[in-house]
């Protein structure tokens, strides 16, 4: 069961924890030193809408030990729902912080996901920036689903490596479902950082910081990868604005004490 002591707010039925870079890094380090099986999801609008559409995936996200607000829309959502100090915890920025912490504490790490080329470039980046870090596992799985035998072999390899922190770059919702289904089989803190593998390795460009701060990162990614992302953003972004707007109205009504103000969206 996830740690219920970490405060959270529900956005369209999906929990988003109240956290920060320091807080998240500290939690991950403490769990890793205890060799606990935990999983951390980096929350986005797409995950919120996937959870809204799928009770099964909502269970995956709400079962996570930590869900960070990766995108600015979720940060703004937390603030509108009363968490005025909410701040972004972005996967590609969290990853180097966790790697630095792991290097300092002598924790072993692994990487699972990404294309072979991106993973090789990521490992070069990590070796150059964190020369004392113990990278004990890396694997780029095929894009097809693994057979049961292949999956068991992956789990055994991770276990045998001794990694206490495992970064996943499979993209969402695949990586989130993988982490949830491998709880207790993988004795490590699993962190689904998605596109961080591509961004940190230089395989794909990141949006300028001003676009991130303005909540326009999705637009930059759509421009750079239109064929892959247009359906995702066309389906999810307008619905999020509509449904979350309804949640905000309900929250305001509840705060004002209006009848039926607490009705769930």
C-alpha cells in the first residue's frame, strides 16, 4: 500500500502528492537505502485523463507511493484547489537530482527502457556527469510486449544486479502499469521518468524553459513529434480543461457552502 502520510490532492480522481524536488529526492533515497519496493509516477495531464477514462489505470496511479506534479497544468490545478505552495517536479530535472543523491550515498541504480541508441547515449551522459555512480543494470526492451519468460528474466536480472533505484523510460501509461505489476518482485524504488531518457541523452530536444513555465511544453512536443502525439493531445487537453473546470467550480461551490457544491465530477 502507498504511504498515506504523504499529503495529496485529487485531480479528476487521480491523486497528485504535495511534494518538491528536495522532498521527492529524500523519500526516494530513504526507501532505496531500506531496499524497499516502491514506485514513483511523474504525473501529467495525459495520465490524469487516462485515469479518468480507466478505473484500472486510476488504481495504478492512486496505488503509487508518490505521484509528482510534472506538468504546470497540474501545479496550477493544485494551487486552485488550495495548495498555494505547489511546485513542479519534472522528471528530466528530478532524474539528475536522484542520480546525484545515489552517487553520494553509494546507492546502485539501473535503467530500463528507451531505444538502444538513446540508452547508450544516456549512459554516456550519466558516466560523464556522475563518475562515481554505480550503474549496475541497463536494458532496452523490445517495443512488443515481453513474453512471460522474458519478463521473468528481466526481473531476475534487476534483482541480481543489486540496483536499489530503477529508472524507467517506457512512456506512460506503459511504464506506470509495469511498475504497479512488478511491485514486490523488484526490490527497488522504481521511477517512471518517461521522456527523460531521450531528453537527458540529447536524443530529443526539450522545450525552452519559458514554454515549460507557461504550460506550453505540450505544444513544443507536438511541433517536434506531430505524428506520434497529435491524437494524445487532441483527445486529452480540451477534455482536461473542461472537466477540471467543472471540478474547480464544484470546489468553489463547496468552499462557499452552496448546495450540492461537493458533487464529484
